[in-house]
């Protein structure tokens, strides 16, 4: 009964014969499409945005997500523990971020307007020191041209993003507005690393290393293809613009048929429930 109630189509209250057989025999979720929030474009963090859009990170009735909830979902989807910890510690109240809130509304993570150089407001989502501006928009429409510029300057004719190339992307936007050329969309002035000048970047001054580099690097490390260590141009654009997970196939355990519970089996097979090393 609980299986049925959890996975029936909400509009009709039923599960089709084909989908029900898929649950029991193939450990496949019913083909009920996830309907993302209409304002999903307002989620400026591509990682949190992917999880919200695809129904894996569900805000509560007031629109909030918690640190524990977010970390658990990241780990279940296979995000390495060190990256899951760093990401949640950097966005929710923690020793690393004492000004961060305990809960976050993922649709309100852009408190600093484009072009402004001001502190992030206390007890609100904290912006990174600098940002690319690709998703930091007031109208919720990603600025694909900023990613295109990075593709031209960092990828050239290549079709794959490597570790070195994603750090090139970060460097393009690692200087304050008004410094000429490409620059940060905005600046959370209270996060400025000591010794980092307004027109300096990590490339020109290592003291400028900030959450801009950390967040982009962690995104890459969490979602690159493990076999090749890269993300394709198409998949990387899908992450930033469409909030879609890279098309890396989930390889289920060879003995998945030994999981007798169809519900747990669906989650294990599809990479959403990952057993530990033991």
C-alpha cells in the first residue's frame, strides 16, 4: 500500500500496469514526469538548482531547505562526502559561515544586485566573494552569452571541460566590476580575501582564491565522468543553463537483483541510495 501511495500518479491516483511491472521486475521508477517549479530560473546555484528541478531536493511548505536535508540528498546522488560537506558548510550556518542562515530558500540566494559591491546581508543566503553572473540574474533568465564567452576563451575547439579549463572559467570573472574586460557580476565585499585587490584575480595574486574557484571546482569534481575525468561541453552547458545533470549513466550493482525490496531497489539501482564501502 505504501509503495502504491508513494509512487502513484498524483493527478489520477493510479499506477499503470507497465509502470507497476517496471517497479517490481526492473526496479524502475514509474514514468511520472517531474514538474519543476515555474520560477526555477531564479535558483542561482547550478548544483542546488539541478536537485530542485529534478525533484530530489524539495523545499518545505514555506519554501526552505535545510543543511541536513541538502547534505543527505547530495550524498545519495553520489556527490563525494568532502564536497557535500564543503558545499553545505559554505551555505548554511556553520563555523565556516557564521552569518549564513540555518535554512535557505533556494529561490532567494541572490541578495546582491548585479554590479553592486556590498556586504551580503546577515542571516540571509550569503553570496560568494565574486560570481560569474551566468545565473545571477534579476529576471531568472540565465545569461548564456557569458558561458559562451568562457567556451570561446577556455575551450576553443575542444569539446570537453577539464580541471584546468574550469579554473580558466573562474578566472574570467575573478575581478571586480569596472576593471575592464570580463569581471564579476557583483561582489560580496565582506568576503574579500585579505590582500586581494579590486582588479586582481587568483591567477595574478594567489591571495584572491575564494568560493568562486571552490564552488566551480567542486561542481566539476562532483559531476565529471569518473572514467575520463572530464565533462562534455554539452553537459556542462546543460548544468549551467538548463539545470540538468550530466548524462553520465548510472551503472547499477551487478547483483542488484538480490535486493528484495522494490522501493529500496529502485533507489539503489538508480544511484540515489549509495551503500558505503562496507
